[in-house]
C-alpha cells in the first residue's frame, strides 16, 4: 500500500494532465483560431467589383475610388477631437458613438469610422492623418452608375451587417455586399476574392514581420465583369415612358429568353444609393410606402392578367379538341351564368375563334371554357387538365430567373376551390371568371411576358434570364439555354396568333398599329378593387397589353401592366407599341404618340383613393 | 571506488530521461527568447546562452557528485541542513530583491537562490533523521521532529515572500508516509482539502445537508453485523461543519483579494459568465494567455520557432514558470503528451530505484527527491494548463533559471550516486 501510494499519484496526475491537454488541444482547438489570434493581424486587399455591361457592350455599372477612415480602437492615443471631427465633418457625439461601436466590435481589429469620404475631405485629411494615431485611410472602390435606369434590376450594394459577419466567414466589417437584383444574385461572381496578408504582431501590437514568411497570404482576385441581357437604350426609353405611371414592363427575346428590359415604375436613380448620402436616400425610398420605388413591380406585382389570358384558354380548348377555328358562339352583349348575365364589350353578334380574340369577346371565352370542363366527367378532372396546360406556360410558380426575389402568381387548383367553396360545391360556372383572366388567377408582368414569348415561339420558352456573359464568355447554364415545352401542340398556335395579329388590324388595338411591322398582341382591361376605410371600392381598371413582333420571326415579346391605366390599348397598348418600334427600328416615327405617352401621367388616378372624397373611375377623359 | 564502475552502475535510463528533459527544456527556452538578430546560441548575454552555460555547470556538478565518496552525503547531511538554514536567514540581511521577492544572493555573475539549496539539504536531513536507528515514526515526538525539519525552511521562505517554494517542502511528507506515518493523517489532510473546496463551491449549508444525507444513508443501509460507531461519527461530523465554518471565516478575513480571486477563478465560483471572462482576462491573465497558447497549438503544434503567441510575447514569464505553454503551442498535443510521459516515466523509474535500495537512507532520500520534483511538476503544469490556481514555481529541468537547474540536477544525481552503491546495505 505505502509502496504504491506515490506511484499511483504519479500515474493519476499524468492521466489528469493528458485529459486536460487533449481537451484543450484536440477538442477545443479549431483551425479558424488563426483569425482570433492576437499575434496575427490580417490586412485585406479588396478587389474591384466586377463591371456590368448591357447586351451591346454599353457600360451600366462601373467603379470609382472612395476613401474610408478606419480606426483601431486600442491604438488610439488622446487627440484633438474637435479638430479631427471638423476634418471629418462629423459631430463630436457621433465621433464618440462610432468609436465606442468600433471598440465593442473589437479593440484590436480595424473598423470603419467614417465611410466614403468625399474627394475634398480626403485631400484635406490626408496631410494631417499622421497626427492621429490609431486612424488611417483605406482606399476602396465604390459603385459608379453610367445610367439613371434599371435600378431595381441591377440592385444595390451595402455594408455587411453584424449578423452576416457572424454567419459568413468570407466577409469582414465594412465590406460591401449585393443586396438586391443582379448585384445580389451574382454576388459571388462580381465581388471577386479579397487578398489577405498576415502579419505577426507582438503583444504591444508592433509588426514583427510576415506570419509564416507569407505562406498563407493570398493575392486579391478581381471580380469578373458580366454582361446582362438588358438593352440599355430600350431600358432607359421605357423608364422615360413610365414616368408618372405605376406598373411593370418586361420585354423578352423569345428565341433565347433574354430579358431585354425589365422596368418597374416608379423607379429611382441607382446613384442615390452610393456614397455618404446613401442612408438618407435609402430611408426616403424605403419609407415611400405608396409609390414604393424599391419594389420591383415587374417581378413582384401580382395582378389578374385579364384578357391576354384568353389566348391560353383558347389554346387549351384547341388542344383538348373541344372547339375548332370555326366553332361559333353568339354573343348577346354578354352571356348568362346561373341565370345571371355577365357583360361583354365586343359589340355582340356571332363570334368565332379569330374574332373572339381580336374583339376580346367574353361570351365566346366563357362558352369555350365551359366546354373544356364539359369534356370530362367531373369538374375535378377538368380542373386538373386545365391547370396542367396553363402551368406549362410558366404561370402559377416561380419562373426560375436569375433575380433573388419573385412571386409565384396564382393558378387556382381543385384543392384551392375545394377549400374556398367546399368539396363539390363548385363547377366551371362558378369559376367562369378564369375564362377571361379575372378572378383568382394572378400573374406578374415577367410571367405575362414569358407566356407571350411561349406563344411567339409556338409552344416553348426559355426561362427568362438577365445574365448574358461572364468575363466575355456566353453563358452555358442549361437552366437558361434549354427550351421548356408547353403542353400545347405547335399547330394550335397559328389560329391564335392570327387572332392576335388582327387585334392590331381590326381589333382592340388598331389605333396603335406601327407601319411596317406586323405585331401580334392582346389587350387586357382588369377590374380591381381596394379597401378604403374598410369599404371595398373599385378603382379605375388596370391597363394590360401583351404583344410580340414581328409575327413570323419574333424578336421581342413584351408585357406591359399599367396600374389604373383604364382599358388595355390606352396606356399599356401605347407603351408596348412604342417599345416594340424602338427595339425593332431604333427610332420612333409616331412623334405625337410618343410625346403624349411621355407627358401623360396617372398621378391623378393614384391620388384618388387618398383624397378622402367620392371619385369617379374609368373616366373617358384622355 | 573507481570512476569506471560508477559509470557502469549508474542508472542510465534515468540519465537519458534527465538529459531529454533538459534538452527539450532548453530548446523551448531558446524559442521563447531568441530574436532574429541572434548570431550564436553560445552568446552568453542572451537568456538561452546563459541557460546553456548552466547546463554545462550542471554537468560539471554531476561529475563532482559522482566522484565524491558515497557516504559523504549522509555524513554531512546535518551540516548541509544547518548551512542552508543559515543561508535562508542570511537573506533577511544580504538578500537581493527581484520582482518583489528577496530570494537571491547576488554573486556577481549570477543570482543564487538559497531555497533551492534548502530543498536538497532538507531532503538529505529528513532521510538522515528518519533512517536513524533510534527514530520511530509511529512515535508522536519523532513525528514532531520530522515535521519540524520539513517546516523550518518553509517558514523561513514564506516571508521572502515565496509561498510557492515554501509549499514544495510539504511534499516531503510523502517520505514520512512511505516510512510508516499512519495513513489517517493523510485521510484527515485530504478530508480537510475536500471540505475546504466544497465549502467554497457550495457553502457550509449544502455541505451540512450533504453530510446529514450521508449519515442517513449509512443508517439505512446498515447491516446487522455492522455496528455504527455513533460517537466518533458525530464528533467527525461536527468537526467537519466547524472546519467548514472556519473556512468561510479564514477565506473572507485573512485571504487577500488577489488570493480570493485566484480561488474564485480556479473553482469557477463566479457564476456570471461575463464577469468570469473578465476575471480570466485580468486576474487570470497569465493562465488565460497560456491556456490560449496551448490550445492554439492543436494536435501537431505550429512548429518549432513558429509559435505566434510565443513570438509575440503574449504569455508572461514564458521562459520561466510558463515554459510549458511554449511546448503546447509549438509542438501541440504530441509535444505536451511527450513531456508529461517523460516526467511520468522518470518519476516511476525513480520510485522503482528507491524501492530497490537496501540502504534506508538512500531509499528515503530517493523518496524525497521524487516528492520534490513531482510537486514542482504537478503544481507548475497544473497551473499552466489551468487546472490549479496560480502558484509560481518552476518546472524542473525546463524553466529558465541557473540555480534552479543546478540544484534540481544536484538533487537528482546525489540519489543516482547513492543508487550506484545500492548493493551494499551500508556505506
């Protein structure tokens, strides 16, 4: 017993030490510790963010230099705060607050004290900087916009926040990151990779040479330049047309799915969100909850598509074989559903497929819609078939384009109506509004444009996308280069397209014909309601137009959705025809039409619900 | 006796372990103290150069020890002891103060620390006294004398102040236990330490409740054949509670705030994690830095001379008391485990050497050597890796310091010299 007492103690203590050491060195150890090591300081070399060009090589977004004042809190020595603050043009309180924040973040690591100095402030400050220990100026590049347009598509960048810092090791404080639009979606391509240089420090924080002879250091990798599919000229032109109007315009090249323009009105100048006034401007944009300039209506605003949706119903009916081109329906200035008459503005008379489309006859499409359902034994079956066909046009779900946000829209299903009305409590007559694109169905402008592209292509589409080239090379992403086929046979498209072409020659859009260009289009006039003090109130109809041109070799498919623009050909039709002409001819021949569209605004319409007074809708004043 | 036969009979395993530790130790001192500007490791103006010089001096000392007659140490042990006590007393008059402690004589080229001599002398004296034919360790009077031999140098060292070195002498009680001191002393001692810690961690009330539960349990599980000694049990329980109450009193009244802080850090008495972290980074700064340095080494370490925290001088006193953290950072777990294993092997080897001595004096001195080396190793590494409170004593053969290395070497090699003679039961 006595002989082994000391030996046991020796062995037990040995084990205790080994346990503790393995806890420290094996279990607590993490390779990332190098970042927390007070003996190593990382100095970053920020790469330039990639430039963004349009489809024709025109610069949209570039960079320009900016200067940040940085601070390493624990190296700060007592200083003439008053003079320093006046050089930085900030108040003393603000200075103290910022310094405190930097200290909380880390006393040892650099924080941004004042971001993005103006060139004048930089010049003044640079000479005196030596006086202020613990502070230094870091050069960095800021976004520069060579266009006042496309703000919502391009998106903006801003400093990473604390949460992101804790989530993503790639970023360090003060670094910029894409927040919306292309800047966000293609962040990884655009930002490049920052270089880092590790410096060995002693406990007095003096440099004592490179860490590991610089073996771990990396050079910055520049962000790649990209080309987007937008046409700068068309985008800028469209935004001019949208001044004073709310809504979205999306134009797609049908043969590729490339987005030619994506416009949301109202919009803002992207340069507003760069530089020191960024946060002030951002607040103004952000808190404008009525016009919502930061809201990309082209991809987020879901509305009933209205009459353009009739073309799809016609295609479904042809595919299902329930009508043919010669099927006749008589319109009595309306039609009867369950004993109630619903109106039609087509003028009445006998309609076939062709005139049903160009006259936009509600009665014709109500009748056709019911025939689709009558083909099947149950409404459920009919609903499934109808839903399958409609969804094959990219409606009712995310399209999969390359922007970080989007909406699904809505194509109602049988489950939807079972929930809404109850099992077996509904039939094709209950949901007859779907036949004319009203009621529950919802779509975003980009979905409408894509649907139009699918018609233009006679049955297939390419997922709309904005990326055209990365570092000069065309994209090969199969998401965007492989065609998606609709469930409608190619042969059924011609009669529909004929009808859509006659919309311009004989039908609802004959006023906005473009000489020398054959266009196929479809107007839409969408009833809409809002709540004013809890009361459901009807507002002036939304003006909707979809079109593609030229008919036999489509170069552009466009959807225009103008909120409260009244009937389809009024605002949307005008704008669509101007956009098509601009794109195909490069110049506008109909100067008076153009002038009218540039000058007209709908602000008076948008004021109505907020006026607090009774107001009239759908006024013919023009 | 010829020098050749000494070389043949010396325990080479111990020598090899000793040399390994000295070499590894010096390499780490070099790592903590070198600068890129150093041209030669033999530059004696640098710390690692000085240490290299003392390694040389120690090896010379080893040769002298081996050359001397083997009974020289036993015969003169009382004289050594008295001289070392005198040298400790002399400090009060001639001592040189370094970092607040008057523990050194200034000998011009180096500073001599007499408490190091006292460790050797006390181990010799205690062995000499216990091995005396007239001494019976079961006897109270002899126990008291043994205790006096141990405690006297400690009492002289405490006021330097150097409580860490003073603590080392108590390790010599291992020798007395080995030689027959009743083990209930040990039981009482361990109980007191246990009660002390429990009181600080949970308070007297919980200790009392726990004790009561234990007694109830004892009665509940009672066998008919076993009679519970009610009176001793009650006395023990009351004594424990009283001791616990006194712990609170002593802790709050006699301890200084810095001592209380060390305990509250060690036992994690502070429950607020933010405040605890604060204490770790201020009062526990040294240990915090050394733990971080060791942790950052990981399994394989950062490589020799590549320790960033070592290079940056983040761990204070890294070449002396905190030398082990350099091993941890640069050599990782592989290095620390190797060092712990080398020490453990050396100790176990010395125990087996001690046990094979025919001569009582040699065995007892052997135990003294192991006790002293072991307590240094235990307290030092325990402190550096954060399992024991901060008590500043060096790691034998590792820490920078001339007298430390020299006298640890002398301590060890006197025993190895005695061992060469083990086959004779008297000298």
